[in-house]
C-alpha cells in the first residue's frame, strides 16, 4: 500500500487515472488497528486488478483529512479518475461490502 502524505496525495490520488482506494486511519485508533490485517489482505488479494491501494495516517495529516471531508476514522474512500466516488465511514465498514464496491468500480 502506498503511504500518503500532503506531499504526494494529489499525485497519487487526485491526479491518478483509474480506481484508487484510500484507508484513512491512525495508529491511535483501535478500530483502525483492528481492521489493518483485513485491509492489508484486501489490498494484497486485489493487487494487479488495476486499482491502487493507499493509506493516510490522519494523525500526521489532519488538514489533508479534513480537506477530504474525513471527519472520523476509520474511513475508506474510493476515488475514480481523481473524483471521490464512494465512502465507507466508521459506522458501516464491512470488508465484504468494500470488496463488492471495488468489483463494481473495476467493472
């Protein structure tokens, strides 16, 4: 997974073609850390399918998270051709649904 920062976010996500998955997380967030093995397995399982998998530590990039309207974590966001197309927020993250959304976006 690509580690995002304010320095590379635009190039890796907003200027990227195709589907980009971003995990907004923090090492101090217990639910985030609980989901981490599943997120990494999800990225590994889908590698080579034409999507990019990234993560952004919101603790060190608060302004960037707020600019992306991420107000709670964990939050997963799908971007397509630089546009935000779907958000899974902290109340409804289920990896089966995340997989289904990726499959839909990749066609």
